[in-house]
């Protein structure tokens, strides 16, 4: 499902091998094997027995403080623009908040993620892992956010993407 969701996407991680699945597939596999994997923040959307969406939250860091790195968010092509992605976003943000997490970071389209409360990270003095990401690197603060700032670091598998 993730391969299908990203195969024709305007922005996608490069395949691990020429002609292979989009890089998001390998990223999820690598995250599952990493100490940053947070199974309680790996959520799926189903229609009957068919998986139609998936979102992943993994351990990240904001300086020395724990954070959540969100992504990838995958929705099967035939279910895109039908509310599946929005439902997954609300669910993962609610779950992260209930778990006592303080901030969530992601790389994505500002016009899409603003509806979930994400803002350019710089507004909270959070520095992107790559300065060239600009406003596409965004954060969403949660209930326990106490003003932490600094460099945001994703789980190690993101470095290979």
C-alpha cells in the first residue's frame, strides 16, 4: 500500500534500488528494526480487511528532549482525498499527546499540514535537520510542550533516505 501511495507522488524518497519501490517502503522497514520504532504510533486505516492507510511516528529528538518524527503518511491511491489521511493525522496526534509527547516534526506540504496545527519549525526556534527544507519542515506542539528549541533529529533510518 505504501509503495502504491508514493509511486506517482510529486515528492518521494528515491528507491533503494533502480526501478524499486519508493524509498518510503525501505524507510518503514528500517524504522521497524531501529530503536526509534514506536509501535504505539504506527497506525493503520482499514476498510473491512483492506489496509487503506498507514502513518508512522518514530522517536526523534529536539536537542536533548524526546520528540516524535511523523512520516511517512501513506494512503492508497484510490482512497486519497477521501478523509483517510486526515483521520490518521488526528489519530496519531491524539495518541502522541495521550502518551505525553511534547512536539511532533515532519517534512511535508505546508498547505496540507497547517490544518492539523503544524507551523514552520522556525516559529518555535526549531532547526530542521537540513536547512534547505525551509518552511516544509514543520512542527506541531502538544500539551506537554515546554518551549524546547534547537536542532530536530530524526531516527537514524531517516539519514539513509
